C-alpha cells in the first residue's frame, strides 16, 4: 500500500510540474518561388528546402504533405524534399517528426499549381522554449 501511495504522489508531482511549464512557441515561416518546367510530362512538382527558423540547419527528417490528399514525403538528411502531384490548388504542410505541437506545423495555403509547373516552397521551422 505504501508503494502505491508513493507512486501516486510521484505522478501528481510530475503532472503539477508539467502544468507549470511556461511553453512559448517561436513561429516559423515559408517562402514561395514559382518556376515553370516543360519537362514534367504534364505533372506538377513541389520542391524546396527545410531548415530551422533561427539557426538555418535541420535536426533530421521532416514530414511534408498536402492537406486532404495522400500526397506526402519526407525530407532527406540535409532538408531537401520533392513532392509530385497533379495540377490543382493545395495547402502544403510541413512538420518535424520531433515536434508534435499543432502550433509548429508550417503551412502555405491555397497554392495553385498548373501542369508542367514546379513550385519551390522553403520552410523555416519554428520551435518551443520553456
């Protein structure tokens, strides 16, 4: 019984400590550059680079996806990505696999991409501080 009480007190102390954390979010940003490419065989391509908003480097693979579709990819070890899609208007999103906070999802909404068009979107990921 005594061990259960100690276990319970440890959990309560841990939860109280977590609730007192003053977490702040440093916002990220995106940059869009559009170029046409006639060698895409009537498809469309999102490409870009992902890095940290302040330091300019990346901490590992990052998820990139198009909202409400099955189009998704992961960046390579230096932060480059490519995502082939069909022409349309999309919201493209990016999030580090290490940060699951909704506030740390970078996105660019309503990007219209046509046939044979390549759009470069660079993501600069935000982060949290306590």
